[in-house]
C-alpha cells in the first residue's frame, strides 16, 4: 500500500462510519501475539535525583529503569484518561 492509498483511506474513514460496512454484533476479539507496538525514541530531561530514585525502584523490582518509567506512565495515563483507581 503506498502513501496515496493510505491518504485516501484516511479521508474515507474520516467521513464514513464503520457500522455501514461491518456487522460489529458478529465481530470477535483477536489477539496478535507477534505484533509489536511502534515505538519512538525521545529525549527527556529530569532531575538527576529523580532518575536515581527511578533506578533504585527499578533495581528493587529487577527491571530496567526505562521499562519501569513506561509502566508508571501507562498507569498514570490510564488513570487520567479512564478514571481508573489504581
């Protein structure tokens, strides 16, 4: 699929409802175990003391500190967007 096709598809779905084309009552959940989310490298400035605290917490959990940051961010995003109480 080239970028023109993708642009056309985006335009189409921006003005159409999927219920006109898909019977969602018959839809089934699907799991894609090999699908990896797209990631993007970012640069993040933080106080050195905060980074040291994160590293200490990560060490206690035996996980990489960057993974722990992602877990913390995911929990907070879920809480903010979906009002989950964690």
